[in-house]
C-alpha cells in the first residue's frame, strides 16, 4: 500500500521531496529548490500518519533509507549531497525545467 502511494506521489508531481521537518539536510534541499523558483511537493514523513511505512517503501523503491529523498520528473535523484552536487555541476536547473517545475530559460 505505501509503495503504491509513494509511486503515485512521485508520478503526479514534477518534483517530490520526501523529507522530515527537523532534518537540516531536508531544509537545505527545500531551500535550494525554493531559491531556484521550483515548484515541488514536500512530503514530511514525520507528520504523515504512515510516514514510517512510506520511508520503508522508499527504501524498497530506491535503495535509499535516508531523507531527503528527491525525485525530479519521476527520476530518483538521491539525497541532499546528490542534489547539491547536481546543482553545482549545472545539471539541476535543466532537469527542473524539463520536468516543468520551473520556467524554461530561453537563450537570447
């Protein structure tokens, strides 16, 4: 049940961040996405009634046990380090644009 719910959330949002409200790495990722102007769905596992089941399903789905657990365009990106590294290499904004989470930047 939790695995189907998890996949449904990922499939129905351009960007999904599975997070916990008190996690500093989660805050860092959400702050980065906000700074880039991306629309995203944050699922706070510590406030969801089935959060521990969803977290177990995420591990089953991705092999990643920790949060944040970031998906862009249905593709698993990883956690905070992977997301920040992707941004540092210039790969995050194009992925966000391709997923429809930010406006595409046109070259003038």
